[in-house]
C-alpha cells in the first residue's frame, strides 16, 4: 500500500502539478497512519471530532506532503 501511495504522489506532482497533498486519516487507524508516515508525509495536525462516522464523532490526523519534500524524499 505504501508503494501505491508513493505512485499516486508521483502522478499528482508530475502530471497535475499539484503543490500539496493532504490526507485525512482516523487517528485510531494505526495502519493507515503508518502508511502515510512511510510514504514521506508529515503529521501536520490532529483534528478533534472532525469526522462523523456511525453517528459518532472521531478525531482525524492531517498528513501533508509538499512537492519539494516529495522531490527530496
């Protein structure tokens, strides 16, 4: 899965010329948070009660990657 995320980053940064990618992941989803970390994303913020799932609010982590960080990773 990490390889897939890295491949998508390559596509987004090279073909579509995007400056920044944001990924929102449930804070308690450890596997997905590890994938973002291994793919070179930075944990920018913890957003409290940001997502409503199954009639309950959950915290989310905001992971970001800038184009210049991707090039240097």
